[in-house]
């Protein structure tokens, strides 16, 4: 990545960047366990790590679904984890007001895919001066994402990443078009592949999103082979007990062997 997130380690190793962590801040113990494991693995493999966790889940199918433990409480825990392990953090925002709030705690603000065209949100995010990770909507072309980039740049903020996270395929599935990686890199920003959300199976009759975690290694390997600048992977010690998106998360103890294989692919692609 030509532009580097402040506080990120191993920026000169040539490795891909990793945005990883649980879907949502469930409690301090859970987040610190995940952060400690990810930090240790990435220290060993010299991978630039950004710790990911949403402080609030604003997009849930059912009203009864878990949405968070309280905005500032969750943000404080996320910030503490980042400080404890010396790694930058990323979290989602959903409204213009949330941009200023989250910017007090996180190093990177993430725009959810469903909100990637929301002009006021993009402008508010850009005005914080933070790094902005814009997820490509499931309904948006790679070419059209240049307009989201332009909106943030209008604020004078050029610290922007784009994330591919699959395209709507029927009512209950997504498909990854790997052409989107080089096509979005033409907007002159780093491009991340969101591995785990690309494997979601949304809009299930149960009101709980399904997923295909068995395909995480396949999607990740193909993304690195296609030249992605980084990967986004949600992970949890016990995905079946996760309070959000457990159906498509990677079990925490599987991340190190996966990253070892991906580094080899990355090195081969660079030759």
C-alpha cells in the first residue's frame, strides 16, 4: 500500500494487509482474546494488521437480533485493545453523527456496503481525516465506486480504501467477481477483499444470515492471486456462539495456517 495507516506494523515487509477481528464487540474478554491471537500470528508472519470490530450492528434482519453493548462502551473497549497491542483499529459507521463519535476511538472508519452511495455519510467520514474503508455495495459496479472515492476526496481526505464483498446473486446468495479487484485499483486506492462477507447467504427465511465458511480458503486464495492489496476476515474462537455473522466467520485457531498458505501465494504472484 502506497499510503500507510498510522500505527500499522510491518508496513515495509511487502505482505498484504489484514483487517480482522470479530463481527461485533461482544465484551472486553472476547475482543482481547481475539486481538491477542491475531497480533501474535501477525507478529510471527510479519503481516500488517488492523483490528476490526463493529461497535454497533445497525443492519440486522430481525428486530430481536443482537446490535451491541452500547456505542461508547464498545468503542472504548476497541480503543483499549488497539492500545494494548499497538495496532490500529477499524469500525463501521452508519450516520453522519456516528462519524465524529467513532473517529475519537478508531483509526479507520468503515462505510457498510449498503451505505456506499450515501453522500452525507461519505462526506462526514472524510471530514474526520481518518482512513476511510468503503465497502462496495452488492448492487454497485467496480466502475461506479469511483464516485464514492470522489466524494471522500472532496473533503481533502485521500486516505481511502475500497473493499470488494461480493455481488448479489438471486435473493439468497452472493458471487465474487474478481475482476472488481484490478478494476477498483484503477481508482488509485488500495483494494481489500472481504472474504467472510462474500460468503454470506442473506435473506434466509429464518431471519438469520447463512454462510459458507468452508470456502474461506478458496475465496481468500483467489483474492490474493487476483492482486488484492489486503484481506478482510471476521473471526471468532467459537463462531457458532458469535452474536453476529457466526455462520460465515473463520474459527480463530484456523487463521494462522490459512495466512501461511496465503503468504506463499502472494509471494508467487509478486515474482
